[in-house]
C-alpha cells in the first residue's frame, strides 16, 4: 500500500528504520550494508530526507549519523503511517481486544530496530492473560498484515524493545 505512494523502496526502508522507533540511528555505510544496497542509493535518499527536515544528522567520530527528527511537525504522522504500514497498530488492537489484563505490548528483534524482515516478535506482558487466544490471534493477524507474528507471553519483561502499548503508570 505504501509502495504506491512512495515509489522508492530505499526511501520506505529508511523511513521504516528511523520512524518505527525514534531511538534508531544509522550511518551511510552501515545502512548500505544493512539494506544490501549501494552507498550512492542510500546517500541520495538520506540527503533528500535530511534536506526536507525529516532526519537529523550528528557527527560521531568521523561518521555522520542519522536519526528521525522528532521535532518535525510531521514526525508523529509519519510514525503512525509506518506503524500502520507494518501492521503494528493492528497487532495492538487485536491483542487488547481479547487477551485480558495486558500491561504492555512490546516489539523486539528486527522490527524494533526498524528492519522489515517479515517476522514480528511481540512480547505481551501481563498477568492472567487469555493464552488460548494466542494461536488464533497469530493466524488472524498474519492474514491481515501479511507478516509472520511470533508472540511471547511474560508476566514481566525488562529487556530492550519498542513499547507499543503500556498501561503501567510511572511512579
């Protein structure tokens, strides 16, 4: 769907990398290697996105690093579009509909790093969750978002990841 609006696959991959999780950073050669693309193709798109203000740059040692510009007026809109494109919003909605007392929904692995590799790893954190629903949920979501989804159930999770939903109040 997004491919009809943005015809550059490299641009979509860069937007996914930086806008799925604003903590993600990258540099030219690292992104070229990660995406298995030429540095020229990556450089062109990084320059376009930076010139438009969507990406911020910072010099770290002799590397120019890039990250999403969270102060850009369209940051939240682009982030929401990327989350919808990947199916992350659908995952959260379906989990919250019938899983019980969900405390957090966390994406880990490649998708938390902004890599659209085809398998989304999701941790559902909570107590007394409807674990019988998970198998049905996986099939239903995979059919809707056209990506494989692996669910992990945990009563608590302290590792790295992208929190998509939380009902835990900060103290």
